[in-house]
C-alpha cells in the first residue's frame, strides 16, 4: 500500500473514532455466503466516493442535498444513495445534513415522506418515489448501528408509512406501489424491491409483514424474469407482464435497462447476507447470461431474451457493476473479471455522471465486504 493511502485511512479512522463510530471504514467483512472481489481494494472504493462528494453534494442553507446532472435538481433516489454512502463510509456530518434536507421536503402527497423531485428552495413534484424512501429508512438503521442516537426511531417512522401506504395485496402477493398515489398491481418496478432490507425491517420492527414482503418479492421477480436469461424489465405488472397493464399514457419500459440494471445488486444482498436460495438461483441465471457475453462486451440494454436493445451502446458502470454484484453468487472468476472491468471504467466516458458514479460507489462497497448487514446479532465489528 502506498504511503498516501495509509495516511488517508489513518485520518478516516481517527476522525470516526472521535465521533464514537462503531464500524470504521473499511470493514472488509467476509459475508456468510458468496464471493467477494479480490481485485478491488478499499482505496479503490474511497477514491470514487471522494469524487462523488465533490461533484454531487451541494449545500442548501444548513443542510446538504445530492444533486443530479442538473445541479439545481435533487431527487429522492439520490438522497437515498447519499445516505447509504455516508452511513457506510461513516461520515456522520454529511449523513445528518442530508437527512435534515430530506425532512424539509416531506409532503402530504408523499404520506409525510420526501417529495421525489425538488430543488434547494422548492418542490417540483410533491409525489414520492418509493425506492428512495426505502434506501433512506435502511440507511437510518445503518446509522443506528454506527452512532446510536435517534436514527432507529426515525427509520421506524418511515417504515410505518411505507407499510401503510406503499404496498397493496394483489391476489395474495404484496406488491409495491412505485409512488404513494399510483401503481401497484398494474405497474411496479422490481428494481425498487430489496428483500434483504425487508428482512432487516422485520427484525428491527418485530413485524412479520416485512418477511412476507421479502418472500413475495421473489414471486414478482420470477413472474417477470425470462426463463432462459433471467433478465427482467424495468417495469412490469405484479404477475409479470413486461411494461405492466396500466392504461396510462406513459410508455413503461418493458426491457432490461436503467432501472432493471440495479436488480442484481438488490437481490444479491439477500444471498450474501442471508443465504436466500431464491436470490441465488436468479442471480446465477442472470450471471450465466452476463458471463457468456463477457464484461468488456456488456452494453446498456437488452430485450428479455438476451438480444441487445437497438438503443443500447454503452459498456458502463450501472450494467457491468450490477452484473459484478450479481456474480457474487456465481463464481470467484466472474466476480473478479467484472470487477476488473469496473476498475477500468472508473472515471472514463460518462462514468462520472450522477447515476453511474452513485452506483459505482454502492456496488464497490458490496463487492469489497463494506456493505455489512446491520443488526444486533452482527457483531463482527473491526
């Protein structure tokens, strides 16, 4: 390790210790199941994270927000990503200021969760996007196991609202509404589902509802997945119709693109943390598809049968990295080959765009053992 690298880590550790932090970065834990990368180091994770902060953390009064490529705009998805990152990297100052911004943008239409699209001083759309709030709730649980304080109570308030307003029963299958006032049985987004989060919610709230939601997520996943490739569409109905059955004028994407590329990350967590066979079976199938193409040849869009979508052309982080995390259920060779490609793409082309760079940081945390499972039973603290 280079001398400068050692200095960076020493500074991070000493600063975290002053804040009473329980889990210093890097943890580099060995997950109970699956394969970690052997080619990405903690420094390789730290460098893009610092770049992400410089590019996308913006001050708003006494709070901070995560901006998109349009620096005036913030979406709840980005706030979820930002709170996950700052919790796992152990940066309490940034985490607290991001959450303060989140709270200033709560609306009645979002059932007291964050409006999905805002600026520093205004709300553009008072509705909600469920994935952002799920990530925020989970990040607050991580913060609870980092620093204590009042984070768990805040997480439970969001989880309660999500349970009450954001799930519907579709013929016995609990299905997520993508927003508080729309969707459900006719249209849902499988990339919003995080069974591993739901199991943590069940533990922290002592509510078996969330275990049921976790199990039902796999029914929805398999309903929409191609039986040969495992590929899923960005949007679907609960019973698997690509693009859904909504009669809205909106054209819902019915192939594997910039929503669905996150699904391997969401599902793989339930395998590497909990040993879920449903998660592993699907991740192995989709990883077989990706491995047959090769990391350098993956592009940013596929029909569900595996044929490239005509609009797809980029070999980029959201797709290469997503498959790398999915490959944690597959083999060491696949994890490492896709991780090497992920390193090669760092900082190239469009890799520093908001969405791409955010996902790079999250994916690399998982790949290196730094996206640890929060909970009282997880005492492997380093």
